[in-house]
């Protein structure tokens, strides 16, 4: 048998998103300003078309010799241009207000994000403070240990050395000094070296002697 029970129909995701969205006063103001901007832009386009039509009509009347009517159309065109200038300034003000509202909305979102992250920041600060406390405890323990070692060294009695060992070390050191002094007092013999000419003459005599013996 088929399933005759009613099945649950899920709404589209876009509809669910719209239902979950919250419209704030800033959103309403922003929407109203954008609607006003669209109306002003439409009015500007309307005035521009009217001014262009008055210009074309004035030129046609002037060609037909109807000077007075042409001047009247030109005055109407001038009034349309003045309206365009006025409405354009209004458009700039509305654009400025839209930017202000958007900036205020961004500020609000930032504030809300900061509020949501307040707990996390508090936890982080607590962790950092705990690290500082642990570091301080470690440094304090090091100082106490170092102070204890210094006190132990100061509390130790002076070691009594054997006088014979001290004299032996002193004599050994004196002996090394006397040996160094005797080396410094030794006189190095200085003899004059033969000149270069005498060396060449001696070498020549030795060569002649070898030649004579070979003969």
C-alpha cells in the first residue's frame, strides 16, 4: 500500500534565510534612502528630457519666425535646468546619507563582534596572567636557590694547607724563573760572515783545483 500520510514540505533555503534575517532600524532607513535616491534620479532624467524638448521647440519656432514663443520655450528650458541643479544637490545629500548609514551599520557589526568575543578575550587575558605568575615563581625559585648556594659557600671553613707543599710549589716556580733568567743572560757569539766576493773567489779556486786533478 502507498504512503497516504502527509509528508513535511521543507521551505526553500532562500525563504528560510529571509525568515531568519532580522530587519533593524538601520536597514529600514537605508532602504528608504535608496528609494528616495531612485526617485530623484528618475526626476533628473525627466527634467533633462523636458529641457531637451524645450530646446528643440524653441529652435523650430525661431526658424518659423515666432520669436516670442521661442523665447518662452527657452525660459522654460532654463527653469528645467535650474530644477536639475537643485535635484542633483539633493541626490548628493542622499548618497552621503546612505554612506553614513552603511558606515554606522558596519560599526554596529564590529561592536557586536567585540561583544561576542569578550569571553574569549577574558579567557586569553587570564591565561596570559597565569603565565606571568608562573614565570615570576620560576625566577623567584632561582634567586632563592642561588642565595642558598652563596650562603653555603660563605659558611664553609677555610681549608688548612700543608706548609711543605706550599714551599715545594714555591721552589718549583722559582726554579722555572731562574732557568728563564739564565737563558736570557746567555751571550750569543757573533762572527762576521764572509763577503760575496770572497765566496766567488773561493768557488773559482775549488773549480780550478778539480780541473787540475782531472788532468
